[in-house]
């Protein structure tokens, strides 16, 4: 009997996970998964936004196929999963799995394919949160992360021992407002968060990035700490105060996540089900932790694009592996179905990761590039004539002033097209020479043959994945 637990956090990053080399915060239970299985060192999301990413995980499809291209709670963008696109819980339920979903969901319509579900409405709250329990709202007193852990254990305890299960176990943390549990309120207070190398980025070669002033953490996070920021600070001191506070608070929220992941891992061990249960941990996308002076995600730069991804099944797959194969969150669905021995539907656009987890050599036909497409608010301009969009001063609303863009990333190079900014607005980075993506080499003479090659990859993958937007 093969069981599955899929664990997801919101806005987590490899820069906050021990098995990826992070010193803070401690994540011993998340690291247990990597130690017992595989750590994917080059794992990426296909759209660094909550709802599209979660739908991609469920369906194994890119956003242009499954139908959710933006965050679905926006009143002007009511997007839902297309009914003809199956999800892995639906498929597993049909073949006899007991399926459950607890915690954050963040897709507009009711969950599909679950025997049992109890979720936050939208983003949810950290303290005494409202949950939707099979369609009925109720307040559960306590801290959201701990409650989600309780709900996970309740589901697992209720599954008959002779029935396989699939639990989708999803936390609100460490999403803003980075509110820790009371027991963790003073944790890490004496530890100074290191500043990223791009903390004082001036965006000299990347004018589109320079427009995203609302992404600056010292501007957008200041209201979260209103009344707490000392009044006698200089501008730079105030900025550093906000940075230290939001980094420590994120560490504190992840302490709660790690504890509750540990509770479920311990249950698997104590119940004798650890060896035949596939456990996958990831996040819906990465996050800017002061990188480029920002917080949040959306841009195709590495801190937001790259995701933590670890997985194990001790009796069936070797442990303590790592791979630098290029993988995406679109691969989660086919991996789960492959593990369960279920046929993967033709709608799935990802690939099973089981061969990599078995320690096999990366297949010769493995992907050369990952594809990324961010569409948020593209419906506001997509019907505008291209000539009007190219006019100086053309304005359209986008969250954080980040317009739709798409791109490809190989093992060394990255090409980004800002296709709503007017004609020919591109960035090209050599990640080996410039891992922080500071220098846009798109116009460099020495880069032209590489730019041409990457444009060919972008065109090929857009066609392969059916993205004609």
C-alpha cells in the first residue's frame, strides 16, 4: 500500500531551510525529509504567485492550461480551475485512495477530489482563524499552524489501516503578516539576520525592476509595524529595523511549521506507515528576503523563481540524494501519480521525478530549460492594440508595478521578456558570472548568439506548452 503526504508552505524559500545550507531558521524536521530521500537543488515554480502555482501542483499543467493565471480572490479576475483538467486527488480518489486537504487552499472554488477538506478562506488568519469545513465556516481557536497540524493528524487517524491515503497538508505560514505563535514570540531575538548582497540594488541595468518601488520592504512592510518602529531612527536605520524584524518574524513562523511537520512525520513512524509513504515538501514559490531591496515574489529573479523541494519514501527510494536536474512544480502531480501506479493523464505537462529520486542518471532527454510565465492583470491590457501599449506613458495597473512577463532559464543562462512594457524589453543574465542577476547583458555584443539561442528555447517552450498569450 502506497500512501502520499504532500506538504506545502506559502512564500518559503531555500534561503530559510537548513538542508539547502541556510543557517537560520533551524528546520530539523523538513531536513529529515531530505536526509531520508532527495533534495532537488534546481527546482522552480512556473508562476510565482499563490493561486496559479497551487493549481499547477494539483493538475501538472501550466497556468494557461489549467485556467488560473492570477490570484483568484481578486474581484476583477474570477478565474477557476477548468473542469476538464483533472487533479491528482480526483484521480487517486477514483482508484480507492482516501483523500484529504487541510490548511491553506487559495483557489476560488471549492476543492475537487477530496473525501475530507477543511481550509482557510482566501489567505486566512494566524490567530483564531476561520476555516471552511466542507462548505461551512467556523472559527477554530488557536494558532493556524498548530490547528492545521491537528487537522492533519485527525485525518490520518481516521483513515482505515487497509486503505491508502493522500493528504494535502498546507500551511498559511510564513506568509505576511509573519505572525508567530506566542511561544515563539521572542525566539531568535539575539540573532542578526545577514543582509543579501543585493540589499542596496540600484537597478542600473534593469529599468523595469526600478519601477517596482512598492516591492521595497521598507515601504510596503512599514504599516505592519506601525507604532513599534522607534521614532528616532534615521532613514537607513529605520530600513534596517524593518528588515531585521520581518526576517526574525519569518523565522519564528517557520519554527511553528517545522514543529508541525515533525508531528506528522512522528505519526508516520509510530503508526508503522513511514516506510511506504511518499512525503513531499515544497512551497508555492520563493520570496525576496531583502534581495534587490524587496519583499514578496512575482519577478522571475532567482529568489522568487526557485523553490525548496524535498521528497522521500524510505522503503522504496534511497536517501541522502541530491540532484541538479532542472525540475518544476508542474512535475509534482505526475510524480505522485507515478508513485501510486496510476496512469498519468494526457493533460499533464510535467514529468515524473521518480527516476531522479531512485538515484538514476538524469535521462538524456530531460528538459534543457524551465519555462516561466507571470500573467497577473494581463486581462487589463491584453486587448489593447500593440501600438497603444508601445506609446510613451502608456499605463496599466499591476500589483507592485510588476507587469506580465515570461522567460526561460537553463542551467546557466536566463532570458526574460517583459511583454507588457512595450516592444523589445528584455533581460539576459549569465548566472555563472552574475548569480545575483545585477547585470543585464541583453545588449552585449558577446551575448547575442546566446540571446538568440535562448529566444529559440522560449519560442519552442511556448509552443510546447500551448502558451499563446
